[in-house]
C-alpha cells in the first residue's frame, strides 16, 4: 500500500510540472497573434472569432501543449 501511494504521489508531482502555465508566453503569443490577425484582416472583420482563437491557442501554448502558433517570430 505504501509503494502504491508513493508511486501515485511521485506521478502527480512529475505530471504537474509538465504543463506549467507561463503567463509571459501567453502575453507574447497573444500580441503576436493579434498582429497576424490584423495583417490578415480577421481582427477587424470578425473580432469575436479572433479573440476566441487567440485565447484558445495562447492558453495551449502557455501550458506547453503546442510549440508554435500563427505569427510566431
């Protein structure tokens, strides 16, 4: 029982660091995607969709689930 509990605790500790949210990465992603959407006209033509896309993609990027996004420099 102690071994099982130890394995469970260790697994939780290791998995929690795998997707640590990085607010700096989110802010940079959001700004660069805004510039890309403005260049394509999406920001002006459908702002609600542009915001939804940026929030979804940048959250994923900040969590480490994706390595790239539109407009990444």
